[in-house]
């Protein structure tokens, strides 16, 4: 089957069986290996991407459900080699250590910031509760998301 | 989960978009940004599974399904088309059928006629051009085996992997003379490292007949050694290249050698690259875990609280093969007394083989197991003596000049009191403990508590380990005037690629961006030892500083100019130079490995933690609300990275304390998926405050002692102490699951509470009202005369879990 979707703003046409995982389409058909596989069963969130702005686990989404929709991956965040506000905040606060959960965390963080919610600790914890990190204790990830959200609310 | 809402203050300099290397940003943070951070944040970083090699096949491992058996035959379904599948068995191993590490007991693949010792044991390898063929083929292989009797309980095992005994003074006499003896038995189970990137290796045949592997790993030269031996390769024919590594925590210290050999055997036969990428299920079910342990204590004290004798017995479950067990046990045994001065100590440690997958390295390496027991014991003694656990530690904690159980005189860099006071003060330990006693009369269905723990952690390898390793690290001034650091020390998130350039740049007087890091590729970098034991900053950092000093001297002697102004011209005139610097033993440090006497480590790091918990009295659930961890790292090289180590290690310890548990049946892990093996999410994680304490080590030019493992030793006993403070029962076995807490509360383990002499019960404790429902969660102490007995029947018995 052939499916048309937008990936990081670019129109893409994919020939794949309808039940092929979005994760495999991204990584193996489109070469977007920034999205990671940690468990393959929706527990770890390493494969989080935005589907029409909502966070989904790409390991649980068959490509047939993505037809006509817009996908954002970690590769879609920086523009012309410049980190976006959330990426920069992760770098400053130390929110990325081994980096394997980072792409998924960034997508969860982007969705949280886009929601316009006040960057309170509880709300951020809730927003990233589907993304496991084994390195950071989450402290600096929460700091990074709060920092980027504040900067967006008070543009400088 | 109840949690105070904390608004995190925005920084003074708001910015919508910032370039990663913008000078203003670097200035604001004052420390260099993570070197490989931008690559990780943009998705450009290449982890093993991200690497593409044309024509690569997919590899898989056929594993035993018996815990103990003789392998009779490997049967292939004759109705399956095997022409599209490659199979490798043990008889095709060109070298020795051994995964080289400490002992030669573990085979790469069990041969037909050979002994299967655990249920996840590799027996044969398959490869196919596509995954569906591979999966179909896997189902068409049957192993014929003859079952042998299996042992799953280390206490029932007769096969000893390792044994250590440490004696100082006369513990027997000390106990006989003691006025109070407290006994305890403590148990800890398996813990999975659970790096979020699964194990992964890709092997490529080389033109010279050798093999190159790319993979997720901590120790390139361990794999290099294993490949040379099993594949019969020369130094040059075996090449190991680290890909970006998504966490290790000890779990990628040893098992990557096995996976690399498997991928290499397939690639060698196939003549094409082979990808061996584990899924989470295979990773949890087959790779190493933290060793389960049973630790028994008998401690003698005087009535006024002097520690006079410790008798400690440690039993670890090594699993089916030795792997790193002897050194894990060694570290666990040396640390088993905790950081406390005692004249009469006997510690015996033994590791027993069982028919379960081998246990191995995990952050802390034996110390978290035995220090959990030591801290439980100290807290229970404080209760029995009716003194504050903080006050008791103040009296007992090591000071400079004290002597450890191995007879090591702690000549310097002892910060037990500093970390203790820092954690207690920051957390408001004494005040909150008193307040809570007052508040607990109010009743309710939730009870809150606060707990404290203290730990020490020997820095670097045990005994003469570093001398045996004789690590080499190099700095090269290339002929185009670049400075390159060459080490085998891997980056797995902890910051190697950032702190090495920092140390070298500071020594050479140049900017950090002038210092390049060579890739961790055994064909390019020397063997600077494994990236384990919190040794990278302290040990390899020291070697690099030595190399940098030599390079600087060579250039300055020749040019007569300061290095920063002259090195580029020097390189143009004279060509490149490379300084290979070898580890020099720490002066005055000696250890007798036969008798286990002397300086077990060149120095120690010190850590204290205060945890606050809330326990739901209806469900037994524990919410760890906050942890303050104070860690003495010698010198902080990079505060953001060091805090990151403390925060991450603390959460792993909180998981160990409250939820991480492997259930076994017939030697097989039952919860071998991420849906069933639980680690803390952001909602489970406490607020973590890290305090970095600096008590430098004179043997390191930079004073650093390492940080990675310290927090892992200390948070779990602090959490269990807080649970006790909340509900009045001691949980003797990790994790403190709701089941165990409810069982303890219902009195299933009523004798848990250590007694004390009649009349020594404190008024404060007796006055503490039941937090809920009229059920007094704090059972009265048994009125037995001394000595006190540890409970023999505890909820959630460890053996019952199997």
C-alpha cells in the first residue's frame, strides 16, 4: 500500500504494508534514526513522536493510521543547525545524558510546551510520565522543559 | 501522588533560540556543555541500531530452555527451507570456546554433549537476510536435552565461586564482652540495569581475515581480548568500535563480549555484516543482573552506644558462571561493615553458583547490597539504644586515622561526617523527625517518615587491580597542530567526552574546544582499562594529566615559549608527537591479595542520604517524596555532570528500594519485559537534591575520586529507614513492596522490631499514636532478654519468590 504523510513538514510517500510500524517506516524507510526503540511495546517512550501535534509511541502506530497526517520527529526540531529552545535548554541544564531517551523526551516536552500549560513541576512530571529515563533521575529534564516553557512565555 | 508544586524560576536571560556553542550560553553556564550533547539532541548521534551496513543480515541466538541439562542434539525441522538461513554451532568456533573474563568457565555456545547451566544459555546462532525469515527459522529449531537437577537457592548450592574472609581484632571476644547484641538478616534480590538502549552489536568481516565490531559497550578491550581468544585473531585482526551508547550502569561491561562473539561468528561464516540487536525481552531475560545477596549481622555494642564488634556473613548468588562475581563479592565484603570504626570485625563473603543466568556488574558492584544491610543494622541499633540514628553515626563514622577491617589506615580524604552533616542539615533531618512525632497523632490513612543512611565507596579497582591493569592513555599533538586525547574510556552518558577535554585543556592552558577526542576504536586508542568502578575521572583522568604535563614540557623546552602560544608552530616545525602515559601505582598504597590485608583502595568516596516517604496504610504503597544526597567526590570537575550522576544513581537506588524486583520460576525470570519489570517514572521519582562535597585525594593531581556509584550505595537504606519512621516496621528485604509492607504491618513479621532491654524503650516512641484505623503499626518490642533475634519468618520470603 502507498501512504502519503508529512514528516517534519515535508510531504512523503511510503510504500509499506499497512501494519508496518511507524517506527520502522521512520527509521528504515526514511532514514530518520533519531527516533529510538527501547521496548517495542509502548512502555518506555523512546520512540515518541508527534502525530498531528499529539505525542504517540511510534512502535504502537501502524503506518495505515498515519495516512494524510503530520509527523514530527526529533530531526524536525532544529532549524539550519540551530537548536530550538527546548533542545538548547536540555543542553544547558544537563537534561541529556546517554541520550537514548532524549528524542522521545523532547517530543513529550514539545507537546507540553505547545499546550501552553504553566510550567509547574507536577504538570511536567505528568507530561513525561510515559517516557522512561534511567540516567538523570528526571530532575534536569524537568528543569529543561520548565526553562524552555518559561522562555517561550516571556520571549526575550 | 501528592507533590508540592514548585515553579522553577526562569533564567535571567530568556532566549527563544540559541545556538549550541553560542558564547553567551557557555559563559552563563560557566562549564563546558556536554561535548556530544548537540548530536544527541538532534537525533544525529548514531547508536548501534542506527548504523547501516549494506548487505547486513540479522542475527539471532537460540537459547536453552532448561536451567540445567545436557545438550543432546540441536534438531532442525526438515520441512523448513534452511537454504536461506545461516546456522553456527559450537564446533565452528575457531579458537577456544570461552568468553574470556576472570574464569574460563563460560562457553560462547554450549556444544552438543555439553552442559547447559541456565535457561537463557546460548546454544546456536542463526542469521537471515530479513527478520521474518529469521523469526520463522528460530521457531523451527528444537533442542533435545536431558534435564539435570538444578539449584536456585544460593544457600542450598554446594558450588562456591569465590570466598573472602576479613578479620581484624577478635569479633568473638568483642561480642562476648558486649552489653547489647543486635542480630539481623537482610536480603536483596536481582536488579536489572535497564539502560534504555538494548544491547546491540554489529560484526563486519575484515579484509585481513579478522572482524570489526561496532556496538553498545563500556569496555572495548574486554571485547578485544574475548575476540582474540575465541576467534583466534591477532591484535590487529580484532577491532572494537564503540557506537554511541545508551546507558550501561555495569550492564555493558561483560555481556557485550558474548554478543560480539556471536555476531562475529555469524559474520565470519557469512562473509557479510551481521546485526545482533537484542529486543527488550531478550535483554532482560539473558543478560546480567545485580547479584542477590543474603547478609547476616551480629553487632555488639555497649550500653552507652560504643561499637565493639561486628560479625558479618555475606552470601551472594553468582548465577551459573563466574563472570565478574569474585570482584563483586570482594567489593561487597570489604564494604560490608559500613563506614564505621570498629576494633573487632569478622566479615566472611562467599558467592555460590545457581542455575540462573549469571549475575554481574551493576553500579555499586556489590557494595549497595552489603551497605544496605549495614545501614539497616545501624538504624536498628539506634532504635534499640534509643539514640538518634544521626547521633549514632556521628559517633561511629570514620575519621582520618581510623583503621578499616582490612587494616587500612584512612590517612586522608575522609568525609563521612561532612556528607552526613550536609545531608542531615539540608533535609532538616532532626527537626522533621521531631515534628513528625508530634504530628503523627493526627491520624489519617497516610503516614510520613524520614530516614537517613551513610556509605563509603572505595575509589577505582580493588587492591592491586589498577597496577595489574596498567592502563595507558595518550595525548597526541598532530602534525597539523591539533590536540587529540586517545583513551578507551567510553562515554555512556556520564560525561567522559566532556571532562577529559576539560582536564587536558586546563593542564595545557588552552581552550576546551582545542582538544579533540579520538573515537573509542581499539585500532586507534590504547587500552586505558574498562569504563567501570567510577575510575574514569580519577584514574584515567590522572594518567591524562600526566601525559599533558609531559607534552607541555616537551613543547615549552623546545620552543622556549608558553605552550598555548607555541604548540601549533612546534607541530609545523617538528611534526606531530604522541605521549603514551602508563598508570603509576599510588604511592604508599599496598594490599595483600592473599590475606586481604592492607589498603583495599587508594581512597574512598563518602555519601549520605536523607529520604522522606509517605506510606499509604491501606495499600502499603510507598511514595518517596524527596531525597537529599550529599556525595564527596574529591573534586568536582563539572558540577552539572556530577549532579547528573548523583540524581540518576539516587533514582536507581530508589527503584531498588521500592519497586525493582525479578521474580523467578524454575530459574527463569518471570517479569522479563518492560511492562512487568518496573523502573521509576517521573511520577515515581522523588525531588532529588544533590550536594557535592569536596575532600580531595592527594594521589590525584586534580583531587577527583569518582562519583558514579556513590549515590547507589546510600539511598535505598535511607528509604527503608524512612518507611520505618512512618509506620514503625522494618523491611528486611528489598524491594519494600506494598505486599511486604502490608505483611509487616499486619504483624506477619512482628518480631521485626528489634527489642532492647526492658526499660530502655523511649517515651517518645511509646507515645507515638497509631497513624490510622486504630491499628498500631509499630508493634511493641518483644520482651525477650538479650541477645536480640532477627526475624526468621518474613513476608515475601525470597526463596518463595522463585
